[in-house]
C-alpha cells in the first residue's frame, strides 16, 4: 500500500520501495540542516542543557550533598562562589541545583504539552478536512471560535478547574494549544485527499479511518513537525508565565517561572536570584527558536524567509 | 464597503452567542463555588447569598437571565467585591490595560517594521544579520525576564524612570517596552519575509523598468507586500498583548484588569470571570474584523466579504 505514496513518501517505511527512491524527504532535510551551523549549534546547546538538567542535580547531590528542597536559613542567600556557582537563594538552597531542576520541569512540560497539542491538532485537522462539507465547516467554525477566546485566560480557567498539578498543567496547555496544528494539517489534507493514492486506497475498499491514519496523516508529518518545534518554546514560555503568576508548578518544586518570580521580588539585593534563572530561560528559548527555524527551513525550503 | 462591514458584523452574532454559551458552561460547570471560602458560612446566609445572585435557580434559567442582562449591557455583580458591579471593575481597569497595549503595539510596529525593512533591503549583509539576530533574541527573552531586568537597570541603578505605578508618561515607558518587545521581534521577521517575497515579483520589475526611484519602490510597492503578513498577525498579537499584560501589570504594579482576572478565576467570581472573558473575546472578534478589512485595502485581490 505504501507504493501509492512513493512520491511523497514521508514515513521511514521498512519496505524496499523506499530504498529505491534515493534521497527521501528526511535525508534531504537532514542534509540542509547540517549546513545550518547556527541551528546545529542550538541543537548541541539544547542537548547539553538536557543532559545537564538530568544529571546535574543528581551529581550535585551525590558529591556535594546539595538538594533542591532542604532549607538552611542561617546560611541564607550567598552570592555566586566556587561552591555555589549560581549562589544560593533566600532559604540557603543551592541555586544551580534549583535552576537545573526548574529547567528540567520547563523542558518536559514544553515537550509534553506540545505533543498533546500536536496529537489533538493532527487528528482533528485530518478528520475535519477528510470529512469535508458540513462536518468540515462545523469543525473549523469551532476552531475559529476557540481562536477568538483569549487563550491565556482559558488556560488560567482550566488550571483553576483542574488544580495546580504538574501533570494537569501540560494537559491544560495542550488542550488549548492545538488550534494552529489543526489548521495546518487541514490545509495539507485538503490537497492530499484529492490525490490518486487516496483514490486508489478508497477503490481497494480501505475504510475512511484507515485512509486518514495510514495514508493522510503520515504525509502531513513534515508540517506537523515544523509546527511542533515552534510550539515547544511557546509552551515553555506559557508554563513559565503561569508559574510566574503562581498558577503553575507549586513550591517547593522549582520551575524557571517561579524562580524568576522569586528573583524579581528580591533583585535589588540578591541580583543573582533573577539573573541566572532568567538567562537559562532565555538561552533555552533562543536555542529552541533557532533550531525550530532551522528545521522549518530544512523541511520546507519554500517557507524560508 | 459599509454593506460588507454590516454583513460581517451580523455574521459575528452567532459566533458571539456560542462564545457566551461556551464560557458560561466552562465557568459554571467547574467544581467549587464563589462561597466556598476558608470560613464556613452558615447555611441560611449561604442561601440568602445564592438568592441574591440568582444561583438558586436552575442553570438554564440563569443562562437566559444572564443573556438578557448582557443585552442591556449589565454584566452582573461581583461576588468577591460585593460592593462593586462587574461593569465598574472593568470600566476602571480596562482603559489602563488598553492604553498599555496600545503603547506596546505602537512601539512594536515602529521598531519591528523599521528593523524588517533594513533586513530586507540590505539582505544578507551585516545589517540584516544584526537585525535578525536581535529579533531572535527579542523573541527569546520573555516579558517576565525583560521587565524585572529593566526595572533593575533603568529604574533602580540608573534612576531614569520610576520602577512602578501609573499616572504620567514616565510610568508608561518601561511597561510598554516590556510588553511590546517580543512582538516587535516577530513583526521584524514578518516584515522582512513579506518584503523578500515580493522583491523578485513582476510588479517590482515593472516599477524599476518604469524608472521609479528606489526609495519610491521600497516605500510604495515593497512595503505593501511586507505589511500583509504583519497585518494578519496583528489580530492574534493584540489578543496576546492584552492577555500578556497580566504579567506586565503585576511587575510594574499597573492598575489594569489583569490581576482581577487571576483573582476572579480562583475565587470562582462567576460574573467577573465571564465579564472579562467576554470583553476580551468580543474585542478580539472586532479586531479580526478590522484586520480583514485593512487587509482588503492593502491587497485588492483579497475578497473581504
């Protein structure tokens, strides 16, 4: 059945037809991405950051006995030093440990929320477009209406309904963030569904469900990935936005948003409590945006600006 | 033109109705009630309170009543601030939020379009790279990092501008800058992309062949193409500026509507939450309408109706 989509083959199929094709979309994209030094550097920075976030707190805990929660009020806030490269916070906790754990929370919430958004959006957009007619207009009308609702306010209401737990936070973000993906996928499927391989599949008696999931959605993967990579930084931003307002991750669990909030409240005296979490946040978003731009240019050179 | 506008306004009515119903359902079906505070309220008092706000009636009846009041422009009473109507709270806070967003919008358009033009007409030069890297940095520094940093440097160290408050022009500068920068960066990228899209098109070549001066080509013809993506971005941008001002209002202690919303969502202040959500939603609908019409002016090929 994969023969039907040779031309636009976008899945890493295991059958031989893909091998004969020469360069697939993915190899082509990878070649382009490899030439983009800034995007590659961003990828490396992100990878390092991710490894640091995972291993850093563990190593700091094992070798120096730091942990993110134990308070030491007598020690109090200390400026950056060799023992504490980022200094310590108001309660005498090592700031580096807390920033790393916060970044870990941000990255995972960002990725999970973007995944939830991509999942809902892809299925919604594909089903809407494939159904066509009245169903399509109705489903897209709903998207239009949701677009008109103030996004952040919706998330805030959802957070107050669902409760302030980390697990529900990314569900709430993802539940509201799928609109763009839905529109992108719908646009793609609109043209895909008229192509011969869909007609062929249908004439073989393939069910609509199977056409949508096996033939249409795999072919929209490129744009979906592009949208996904640009959704991740915006989800991270929103998680931090909520945590900054005290609606996201709850203390004593650190998050970059709440660390920045703490830092902002005491920046005049303890500048490091603002500067370090803020810089890590900025570096992370910068790298994600740069990598996202690179992936977009690589997967879809026409979109390059 | 006026007929088209009226027709579009009429089309908004069903959408608006659905938005009212959806937000009513979302707010009212949430667990909890406005009177479930830490202190136990005696049942008789509670009954009286519920009767006062009409919460003792069945939900459909409450919805009809709310719609009726809405048509008369009455948004109901706040349960958190029993002495004030929702209309009063909005009338006090919304103009502040709106003017903050207006300043941010002006700033972002001014800086964004200028940077975009420089990037486009000096494509692939140092100017271009500097402008676009600056834009990417701008996108990556969130308002809740930029705001406190500006307060720390400009207000507390250099004593140039007041760190917080609201009243005269000096209070507007930093919040406006904080709120607008991220959009300035996006607008710069969009302007540059839009202009580069048309730079090789036939009508530009025709203009050159006619012997038009280079500045006339840039200002009259290229900029028009460059502004198209910016105009369609303005709808969502203004939307997220208005909601994003929640954080900026918190940082700079600006008496806008933002803090009320977060509070209201937590206290299940039904009418206040609904009032603010609807206000924003209708504002957005109107904004999108304006954007569509302006788009039609800029690009005569687009059919506004």
